[in-house]
């Protein structure tokens, strides 16, 4: 039986040899599936009926079982990432029995993915496979080489150019929450009016977009992402201007796709490339430029560890923290006055 090959449509196909007809012409059956391992599995079952084949506990089955075990304890975005790996990464090993996977097969799958996937993506896939196999008692002493990570040098546009570009547009509020207060897009879309008390914003919720469907979680990406920030007057005025009838309404009404598409298009029209996540990079760069201590920069962006979180929160609104807020707010307010 031939190995699966990928078609222009993205589906995978296996051609099963059926023999020759009375004229000596080779007869084949084409079997297609969304992923490589599924196509090869279907082809194997066609050649030998599934009822006659001893059930194999494949790498793919181990990953499915692992994902199901973790489904209710990991974030939906993490589970979605695992499912992407299951269906689109290291496909040549997915139909191998879990106890028969060796370094050669895993290295071959890594080499195949290295032609089109990033080193980070391949490393994450390998780590998931190894972790899942370990959970189900499989020895995982693989001698493999991962593709080297390449440094990415990103030139971010100046903050004043970005503020000028978004000011007065319908995406100004979500963008300014990211570049001024360092919020993720899921945190921006998860904000409710009741999250602001006495001028202090508590980031405690996320609205994720998973497969074009919104999922609201009453917690953030990580424990250390839950934090409090003083709301600058300019942002508070923008929020106050958003019509609402109750405290549990979302402040930002725009969809995930609308925000991302309009920012990308706006940036292209202004001669540069900028994603929503890079607004957080811009915020981090501004804090570095302003000399904000790492302790406060990590706190504002939700980048600190659990131990640091506990150590920092008791000093969250100290005089020193207020100086940090004043410095960052002054930077943006100076630009807005220009």
C-alpha cells in the first residue's frame, strides 16, 4: 500500500492497488481524508477489514485520549492548539502503534514538517507527543534533532504614528487598551463595565474566539494574568461614551475578526505591518524606553510568575507604582496633545 500524499485541496490521498483487470490494466481505489494518518488508516482498513485487524493504540489515539483527559482543566485555546497538532502536525507518525514509535520515525516526521512549519510549532508538537506518551506509560527516550529557532527582528512603528492612525476610528478603544494598558485581545473583549471600580480596572475575564465562536471564561489565560490597573482619564472618557444598560455588558462590542482585520488593513494603508498582539510588544518597548522597572512592567502586562504576583500585589498601589503609572500615562497624553 502506498503512503498518503497531499493533494492541492489540502486533503490526503492513498491509492490502494486492487490488481489488474482482464486487459492487464492496473486497478486502484483512491481513499481521501482530511489528515495523513486518517487516510492511511482508512486505506489499511479497506485492505484488511477492521473487524479482522487487532486494534492498535496509535499515537493519534494516545493524543486524543490525552486531550480528552485535559479538556476540562486547560483553557479552550490550549485544547484547540492540541487538536491542531493532532490533525496537522507530525502526521506520518500518527498511525504508528504507540509502542512502536522510534527515533527514526519521529525524526522523519519532524523533517517533513520542517519544510513548511516554524521551529516553535514543531517543538510544541514534539513536546505534546512525548508528554502524552509518558502519561500512558510509553518510554520516550528519543534521539532526535529539532530545527533551530531563528531570531525574528521586528521593527515596530512609532507609538505616535499608531495613535494618529487609530484615533477617532471604531477600533481606537480596543487598540489603545492594548498599547497603553498592555491587554491581550481576549482580555480587551472580555472587559465589562462592572470591572471598573473607583477608577481601577480589574482584568479578570477573557473572551476567546475559537473556530469563529466566542467562548467567555471568567478567568484569564494564566493565574498571573489577573491584575488591576489604574484607568487613565482619556480611556475612561472613551469607555463612558459607550452606550450600555447594565454593568455586565461588554465594553468592546466588535468581533475578534473585525478588530484584527481593520487594524491590519489600516496599518497596510499607512505603510507598515502591525498585528493586534504587537500592540503589547509596543507597550513593552515603551516601558523599556521610559525606564520602568521590570517588577512593574511585568505586573502591568501580566507576565510575572505566581510567586512574584504574591510579592507584588501587596505593593500594587504604592507611591512607586503611582510614579510608574504617571510616567506611562504622561507619555501617551503628551502624544495625544500634539
